[in-house]
C-alpha cells in the first residue's frame, strides 16, 4: 500500500463542538492520499472520546496525541515531531477543507514539487466563498511568504510545507507562563532557504472564533511579551525589507518596556536601529497601555470598579 503524501494536522483545545465539521470535510475529500493527526492541547471537553470513536470507525487514518495545554505553537512543535509524510498542512479545529483541497495539493506537488521549493502556498476563504485578503500573484510560479506580504499581499494564506524542511528549522521557543509565539517564526526561517509553489486555489475555509488568538491579539500582547519580543528580534534579522525591520525594532522597544528589560539594547540584533526607533517604541508602548485600558473598560461588568 502506497503511504500517504500529506498529513493534515489539527491543534485543538476544547473544540469538541467544532471538530465534527472538519472531520466531515475530510471524509468528503476527492483524494484520500492523506492522514489526519490531531494534537489535543489539554482539552477537558471530551475531545479524546470523540476522536477515539472516529478512529474505531476506520474511515480515514487518524492519529491522536494529548499533551498538557501550552498554546498553539507548542502543539505545532508536537505535530512536527510526529509527522512522517512528505508534506504537511495545518487545518485548525474551527476550519475545514473544500472537498477538492487534498486533490489540488497532491496534484500540484506531483507535477511541480522538488527539493528546490519549500512546499505550496494556497488561499483561505470564508464560509461564503470570499477570499481572506488578496489572491496570490498570477504571474509567479513561486514566492516566499514574506515577499508576498512585502509586495502588498494581505490576509491569511494556507501553507503546505515539506516535512523535512519545516522539521529541521528550530522549534518554537517556550517561555514559562506564556502560551503564544507567532507561527510566522518557523515560516520566516523557511523563507531563507527556498520559496513556495503558488497555487491560486482555496485550500481552507476559515471560521474565526471569538475566543481564538486571531481576534484577541491585544490580550496576547500583554500576556506573552517575551514571545512577541522574540519574534521582533527575528524580524529585525530576517525581515525582507527595511520597513519590516524598522517596524520590528519599534515593537521590540515597546515589548522591552513591558518586560522592564534593562538589557534590551544589548540583546537587540540591530542595536542602532533599536536606539533610533526608541521614541516610536515609547509611543507604541503608550498606545498599548491606552488600548489595554479601553479593553478593560469595554469588557468589565456593568457597575464594577474600573481597574
């Protein structure tokens, strides 16, 4: 029996009510050259029992792994340690795949895939079929993710990576007490090696949840300052334009103020850029303080005392 080409992996945390939608979409795939890896990031809602029932059904190959809650990036670390197929793609627990997504991925890779490309970049759409952000350049066969955004591209995109390449990049760092490091970290490192094949097709339907990290970024800033400072240092080194590197330096300054980091300048990979942008970093920090206050006022119960 030919082993599958693709692993669809799904990090999940207390999403037992949403996983059946994703499972149903996988059952509908027009190509079955894939397996499903579920990384349970500490769920307490019966996710394990539900997945066990699906495994016993035997309709698609499913592997289930439970781990203590640590955040999305730690679930990705756990997934990359376990994937054995040539390609992998993350489909979040609140999303699902169009019926022909696996077929499109495998056909594209079999025709154009090689060691000279990192994988495939495809499109996300909402449930109504509207693209998230902009389409990919129609005149390009390959592009790096950072380059796509640098030339004006917008919105989340679906990334299919070669497992050997994504695995040999350093894992996401884990900071005690924090649960967020942006997934862009490993994608930025892969960008330094080779581009992605352009596939202007919808590979994922997204359904952003009110409790998801995408819609709670301000809270993430305050709860995970070391994770964000780490990312800004990476962007200062590997940002594909000076605009990206300058923005990273500004935000690094703001995160350093959050952390009361006295060694902020010594730890910066671009100390002169960090020093020059310090006034803007101070302004960014002031804005984040103001925004946090607004958030507290907007979410506190009526009649409670302001923080």
